[in-house]
């Protein structure tokens, strides 16, 4: 290999991928109470980024603000460099941002199939290949397509919430605590599927309290504490960090 080619290769491997999502000094308040107090974050094309933090740190607020469900009091949300704070939630979906919300929020009285149809509402009609993709990722949903969503197990409801978000064919998928309340085996399954979704080309921003699982599949991670980012680093560094281990991996600090 020539020197020039090697240099070009080096540049290609060290240039970061384009930013898909940028949060710039984001402030969000509920009445007089500030929930986000100047959050800066970037998610690059093809990444899985984990957003970690304790209860009430502001993780859900961050995702809901990206999705257009909350308006920031100041700061910016950019998608491919364009401001999207102020864009209504349904239009944010149309831009290519899918959101699997905290607590899953499936439509309990609708069937699995009807829930998936709801996820495709931005298209005139449902594309069979999108349904095929979801059913290939989650064969359990295919088996239960006519079952009422309210009667699914917690893990199946989580699969449905992710599947429903995928039906909008998102470029960026926001996942709010997919592991919540699920048995370890099911959690591992869900995280494997998130990895697979990412490998198929979807960028992922993953909110989690289960730091060990999240960092296992993430490229980078941010730690949010009472509305402020206190750490950001490659996921492997965060896994090794004594403060992260003590606060989020349940280890006692030495
Ligand atoms: P958890 O892991 O418990 O879901 P979180 O990190 O997702 O927590 P948020 O739900 O974003 O945290 O909440 C951040 C802060 O904002 C908390 O102090 C919470 O009480 C407050 N908050 C969230 N939603 C509202 C609301 N609708 N009205 C008033 N305060 C709110």
C-alpha cells in the first residue's frame, strides 16, 4: 500500500461520521422547575449512544423534547443540522425520528397488527416490507398478530413498542428504558435485537437505567445528573470508570 493511500485510509478512519442529532445548551422546564439545565449532546450516523442517569435525572424529558413533545425554554435541537425544536411531534416522526416511549404505551385494546399500522401512519398505506422487517426481528409478534396488545407479556409489549416505532422507518430511533421491568433473559434478547436494528443502519439513542446492558451495545455514553451532562465517553471507558461502576453498575466504591 502506498504512503498516500495509507494516509487517506487513516483520515477516513479517524474522521467522525456526520452528526444526525445535536442538542445544544438545551434547557427544559416544567413550570418553575428546570428539568434540563444546559444539555449538550451529539449522536452520529450509525452509532448507538446510551444516555444513563438515575430516576428523575431528565432522560425521558430529553427524548420527549427531541420528539417535539416538550418545547425547550432555550437551546436547540438539530437533526442533520436543521433546527427541529418547535416542530410538532407528528412532523418530527415524518422527518425520520422514531420514539419507543417509557412504559411502552401500546394501544391495549388494539391487536398487534393494528398497533403496527398506527406506527406507519405517516405513510399513505402500510408497506409489506416494513411489516416483514418487524416480524423477522420479532417472530413472537408475528405469531401473535391478532392478539390484543393489552394481553401481551411485558417483554412482548416492549417488542411491539419498538416494532411500532420501526414502522415509521426511522433513521434515528429513540428508546426509553426498553429493559424496564423485564426478566434478565428477555432484556438480553431485546438488547440483541436493538443491536441488530442498528446493524441494519438505524442510529439509536438509548435511555437506560440498566447501564451494564446499555454500555455493552453502545459506542458512546452520556451520564445525566439532575438535568446536566456530567460525563461523556466511549462506552468501554464508562464501563471501566469507578464512578459509573459505583453509581450505575451497583458496585461499591473502593
Ligand atoms: P426516570 O428514570 O425515573 O424515568 P428520568 O431521568 O427519565 O427519570 P424525567 O422523567 O425526565 O427523568 O424527569 C426529570 C424531572 O422532571 C424530574 O424531577 C421530574 O419530576 C420532572 N418532571 C417530569 N415530567 C414532569 C411534568 N410533566 N411536570 C412536572 N415535572 C415533571
